[in-house]
C-alpha cells in the first residue's frame, strides 16, 4: 500500500521508498528525512482542499507531504504485519 492511500490514524511500517525516475531527488530526500525500512509511520491529518497536504508522522517527527510525494513510500499496516 502507498502511504498516500493509508487511512488516517492507522499505524504502518515503511517498507521502502520507490524512485519514480533515476536519481529521484524527492525519494532520496524522503529517505534522508527518516522514511526508511522498518520505521513506524502514520497519517495524522489531511488538508482541507483536495486532502492536500498530508500531515505524516514518521518516528517522532511530523512532515507535510504532497500526495505525490507520499505515493513514493510503500508501507505495511502494523495491525497484521502483512503488506497491504
């Protein structure tokens, strides 16, 4: 499941960040910010217009991400441990 599809207030674990093109600067930056395999992540809220941006918590830090940025992050829900 993509982070952009994760329901609000549902705990998940980062599986990977996918590059959309070679040398994807956004994907690289997401990894630098802590979106790495095994890290806990949760969508806290969504903006009022077209649900943009998403307020995402990774570890103890919160970030505002566009849906297109969040779509690069693959997650598995932690409720079952199975990929969603």
